[in-house]
């Protein structure tokens, strides 16, 4: 319930930049879907960290992989990142 109020306040007057850390954690499925739909239509810049593959596939337009050699940028969503990098997660090959 508190998460819904916070999301409503954030989306009432949209900012130009959103920084989100695991935004789908602790959300029920309905609220998660509302968040995904709102962010998919968001016109500003977003920087987020998430382990939620569904969220990443629906919202991300670029993936930044942090490696020992430095950051690597992949255009597209999470599925496109997996196809291009051949990793399900950084350093974890697809089986």
C-alpha cells in the first residue's frame, strides 16, 4: 500500500530522471504490472538495477554490464542482451 502511494506521487509530476534500485522488490503482481506499464511509457531517462528478468525485458532499452575490464553497453532489452552476450547474467553462460 505504501509503495502504491509513493509510486503515485512520483508519477503525478514526472521528473526528467529516475534512479531506481530493485524497483519491483516487495511489490505484489498487480502493482508490479502498473509500475512496468508506467515506466514503459515514461519519456525521461531511467537508471535502474534489477534482478527481475521480466521487468528488464519490458522496460530496459539498453543494458550496461559492469565487468572487470569496465562497462559494456548492449542496445535493447534484457532478452537482446542475453542473445548478444551469450550470458544469462554477467559471467554465467547460457546452458
